[in-house]
């Protein structure tokens, strides 16, 4: 690593990007195993019975928190560390600060992991990070924003590219959202209004942290890989401002038909349907960009990951516009339908984008070409088949559960009739795990190859 | 670029606040006149099930909580809720009855906001998934013994349950420890403020009686 004061300082701190990618992959491995263990509980094959720290209820929280703060956050930080200096032609504020944030963030993950298993989880969905971890996360976020916003503010480029709009908005949103969700219902706002805030947090974490950074990275990587500009700048504008306006006002749709005031529920439903219209513009924009270069779907694996992720995004948005209505909620709320939706959003979209990003970046950060493209392709197909079928299975199982409940069948019926779906869900999860195992082996084998003379795309420039 | 960059940061703050006011602050304003009950106030109403718990497990109860009084009930509720959260119970059991899908027939009266305005709903435990049934009307539907047996081995009393056993709520001899008593007290409190145990499809005998 070059010291921050060196005039020969690299534009992108490649070692830091690599470290975050490795951390992201590690968290992904943990969350896959946690998800598998939890899925096995439903068929009475739980692998760690009778161990309090590995109780299924606690392991489930490890699964979701490692997804949000381990897998996605680390990969996104890697993406930001890669994209922002290239878009602004300026390095991050300080490499030392970057490493401090890296280690602090992994410390937060370890504390979260141990805290949840030790029984200190917080009762906020997606915010189960123990109360003693929350201040650390907030400090970490402030440091991260300081480090990453610096090049954007100091750039001498004319204008800011659309990726940077998303990143800046996300910088403002993430800390606010985290503070609101982890503190207000915990200490100050009880009952139904507290639940409204908790719902807002569940939603905003996806909508105001994961979504904007995800799209910002897509606006960066897709034109770069396709070697052509984004199709329409006007649509970029509409997409960004539409998301920024409508996304923050939908939280209550997580608690429809609850004691939260009905006007807040109606408002959430309307805003949700509105944003699904807006995101169509973003999707149109990206497929407009692909037009004429669709051969890249075959020849370029990162592009394939990105665009299949976008198809999943279109699917989740369509699903969301339907499931958010009060009518459909009667049946599907509290069922596996919602679980399927959550998996499609968090993994089918953002996880796919992260996988595409890893396929693109890994050879560049280790300075070696991929060990095996066949393994990469196998990883893609196993994951895609696993994810898509998991989504369909959980959606179907959710309908079965919802209608059985509505028909006043005995509760045990809804469990017994769910078992085939739970089995199938576990098998689809195994497909994803198998694909990921191949991918991780491929990453490892790539990194340990002898260094080639040619290092593709390892950008160096003077600061 | 400071100015343009700041514009996007400010836009982020403004849009966040707009959503926060519409979806978070307005519900608070709507419910501002609902009194927030403290744990000390809640624990004044000791349900029959808690007294029964002291009789069912006298030795264990005395060791864990002493006598039956508001102070010990408050202690049991708060500990029981802590166990409920630590074990992630709320990820598989919701705590609100909706006015749809015949839930009032299945569980009991539809939930209202006043029921949740208390210290034990900080944070609220509405839940998002029902692998097991909703619990906000659970008080009195089953006996304490049923709950204790259910925590020890759910399938002994609910044959098709997929709930894991919680053996660490019990000592070597299989006697319930403080956590078992506390979470039973907590679950038996949920809905104890409703005048009567709801006549639902769970109270099969009660329902059969009503049909005659």
C-alpha cells in the first residue's frame, strides 16, 4: 500500500477494494450456511439442536444481518472505492482512514454476529444489530461518508455523473435511516407509531441505502462494460428524482391492516405503486442502453449478471405493485410470499449485481485472469436457477398458507401443507450454495495463480 | 463541485424528512393523546395465569420471583419479553390481529392502537411472518402446563409444530428455570387485558358448547 502522502499515490486503492470484496464473500458464506441451517429447522433436521447460541431463531437473524451489513455493505463499499475515484479523477480522502473503516466495519460485523448469538439482538427487523453496536455503526458511516464524499466534492470534472447523485443521496440517507430505525422505536416511540417507524426503517434500508448505491454502481459499470453511454440522460433524471421523492414515504406498507392509522397505510400504498411506475423508466433506460449490444449477454458475464438482476428488479417491482394493495395483503401478508419477495430483492437483484461486480473486479484486484470461465458460467446458472425457483416456490407456498388461514383450516394444516414447499426451498438454496462454492473455489484458484506480466485494468494515476 | 454535491446531500435529507413526516410523525401526532402505560402500571393487573404459575411451580417460582405481587409480575414480564426478543420469537409469531382473513374468528378481537401504547412495546413486536400463530390473544387459551411442556418439546403438545425445543429454559431434571417461567408469564399476559378469553376456533370445547 502506498502511503497517503506519496505523490505517486494510486487513484484507486486496489488492496482496500480487495479486502472489502473478501470480507463480503466471507459474510456471504456465513449467511448461506445460516440460511441453510434455518431452512432445515422446518423439516426437523436442524443441525445444532439444543445449543442456545445456535438456536434457529438467533441463526435467522445472523442470516439477514450478514446479508445487509456483511455481504451487501462490504461489496458496496468496494464498489464505491472503485467507482468514485474513477468518476472524479481524485482518490479518496485518506487510505489510512479507509483501512480504519475496513477494520471497524469488520469489528461491527463480529460484534453483531456474537451479540445476536449471545442473545442481545434488538427487536427491529433488519436492525437486530445489538444496541451496543449501533453507535459504532453510526460513527463508521460518518467516517465512510467523509472518506468517500471528499473526492466528489473536490473533483475538477465538469458536472456530476448520475452515479454520483445516487451515491451522495445515499450518503445523506443511510445514517439518518439507521439512526431513526435503531433508536426511535427502541427508546422513544412505543406501540403503533413505533411500528410505523420500524416499518419505515425496514423499507428505507433497502430503498435508501441498498437501492441507490446499487443503481449508482449499475450506471457506472454498465456503460463502461458495454463501451457506450447510457441511453437517455433525461430518463436518468426522472428515475433518480422519482426514487428520491417516492421511496422514503412507503414504510407503513410493511404493516397493512395493522393499528397504524389507515391514512398512513393508504399513503404508503399509493406511494409504492407510484414508484413502481417511476422505476420502469430506469429499467427502460438500461435496456435501451443494451439495445444493439445484446450479444454482451452471451459474451460478457458481468453484464449478464447485471441484466438478469435488472430483470429480477422489474419482476420484484411488478410483484410489489400488486402485493402492496390492501386486497392482496389479506391473503399474502405473514406468509412465505413475502419471504420470496425479500429474497428476490436482496439477492436476486442486489446480490446478482454484487456477483457481477465481483466477476468484473476480482481479476483486476488480484492482478490475474480468472482461473476458469466454465466455473464462472456454472456459478451463474446454478445461482440463477436456484434463486428463480426459490422465488416461485415461496410465492406459491405463501398463497397456500394464506388461503388456508383465511379458510379457518387448523393451523397445523398450514404447516403440513407447507412442508413440500419448504423442502423445495431448501433444495433451491443448496443450488445457490453449490454455485457459490464453485465461485469461491474459482476466486481462490485465481488468486493463487502465478502473477502474469500483464495486469488487466489495474488503474494507476497521479493524484 | 461543492455546491452541486451539497445539493444532492440536501436533497437526500429533505426527501428523507418528507417521508419521515408523512409515515412516521403523522401517526405519532394522531395517537398523541393515547396514554403511554409504564411497566409499573401494567403490572398492577395480575392475570390469573400468573398466580396459577406460582401454584403450579411453587419452588421454582419462589426461587425466581419470590411472591406474587406487581413487582414480581413486572420482573417476570420484562424478563419474559427479553427472552422473546433474544430467541427471535417475533420472527415466526406476529402480535396483531387484522380485521381481514377471518382473523377475529381464529384469534380473537381485532387489535387496536391503545393496546400497544405501553413500555412493553418499546420496540413494538408486531412481527412480519406467521410460521406459528399470532400471539396477541394468547392469554388463557392454553394452560401454563401446556406452555411449559410446549417450550420443552413443542411436538409433544402440538404434533405438527416446526418450533424448536427450548431445553435451556429447563434444568437437568427438566424443571422450568427462570426463563421458562418468565416467557410463560409474558405469553400468558398477551391479550389478558381483553375482558374474556376469546371464543375462537382454538377453544374447540367452548365453540362446541356455543353451537348447542
